[in-house]
C-alpha cells in the first residue's frame, strides 16, 4: 500500500521543478509560497494544505509544462481534486477544485482584480471561461468552501516572488499528514 503523504512529498520535491508560467518561480516555489502565506496568516491547516497542493494537478497530468501556451485548458484544478479526494476531505479538496473558479469570480466581483493578473493568468482565464456571469457568481457564492477558495486564489496570485525564502516541503508535511482522512 502506498503512502500518499510520501507520494505528495516526492511530487513536490522532485516533479515540481518546472517553470510556473511566466513568473520566474517554479511549481515548488509557488506551492511553498502559497502555503507559507496561509500559514503566516494563521489559517486552519486544511487551507494551508490546500494552498500547498492547489496546483498538484499540473504535476500529475501528462500535458507537458505549459499547455495554456498551446491553447489547452489542462483543467488542473479538477485533476488535482480527483487525485486528492481519496485521501482528503472537502476542506482541502474543494478549495483546490474551486481556485480557478475563484479567479473567474474575482474578475467578475472586483473591478481591479483583472489588472493584477499576470500575463499567463490572463491567457489561462480566457481558456477557463473568462469572468463569471451574475448567475455564475450567485452559484459560486452558494458553495460551502467558496470563501476558502477565494482566499486560496489570493495566495495563488501572491505566490510568485522570485527568490523568496520559504520553509522547505518537509515543514508542511506534518500538516499534510494531519489533514489526511483516517
């Protein structure tokens, strides 16, 4: 039987060295920065773990390093949620699944949010359906973990600082293990 926490650690330490869009950080640095932001702000461990794992779908799909540049929506949020759902509850998996929808939501709700997006996030937004309609906003706000997904999205946008020192993957693994389903 495989140990999913060890598998996750291996993915983050050995498969997350690919570029993260145009930001100048790699997938691992992006994941660590997002988790560290959530941890520093005192969020529950489930959101810290969701922040760490929100882009794990990029590491487990087989579409290459930058499918959006080729006009492909890799649906990494769904791939990641599917990968994680056998081992974590919705407090971790739903923010992961909803973090792309949260970008669409924020573009619809906050006039200045779109202007804050990195060029690669603007490109992927087009592939993901663009800003939400009023009906989509209402449906999104009715979801139990929508607020956590929005917070995760904010960390996602902030977690692109080249050279930022963060704790290593091993620092977050106890939280990952505590969030696993019994």
